[in-house]
C-alpha cells in the first residue's frame, strides 16, 4: 500500500492534523481507505518510535495507558515542505475507498446470490428435466439482454 517512507509521512501528516495515539492512527488510515487497508501495529509502532527519535513528533499524555503523539515544529516544517506528497497519499487512500464503493454494489451481490440459490434449489428438486433447463436458460438469457440494454 505504501512506498518507501510513505507510511512515515502519512503518520506524520495525520498527527499534525491532531494529536493521536497508535490505534487512532491505524483506524484513521483504515477509514481513509474505506476499510480496505489498515496498517498492522507491527509496522505503525516502530514508525512512531522512528518519528519520535527523529524529533518530528513527541509523546503527549493520553487517555489511560495510551500515549498520544503530537507534531513538533520540526515535524510541521517537514510536512509543509512535503504537503503535495502527503496529499497524494491521502488521495490514493480515498481513491481506494471510492473504487471499493463503486464496485461493491451490495444489492447486486445479494440479487446474484438469490439467483444462484434459486437455480441450485431448482436443480436439486426431483422435477428437473430438459424442459425446465431450457426454461431457466431462456429466463437467464432474457435477463442478460435486459442488463446489456441498461
């Protein structure tokens, strides 16, 4: 999902928008991608440690045991110089969400499942003969023609 250094920049950008802890960052990326991608904690937390070591983010007191991270002046300065890169990463994640939304079509998937089960159940019945097969094929062919005309 991310090229070299892109997760680092994505995390820095999200933290610069508002202080967050690791889990919130994972959820933010998942939300941007429409649920299609969520980075693993095994890659996010080491990247947060790297960002802290570099001085571009710093620990903040968080709720309970979770510590939040906030961007430092150095982090905001870096982000200002790379805002186009960050915007491209966010756009790519949002594009993934939009593509998924366009192609998921839950009502269509439900209808196709209903069709599959209706044909399967009819085939399993004891009254499945050549005439029934041709009747079902004719119905499906007509449905295909109507869909092609949409």
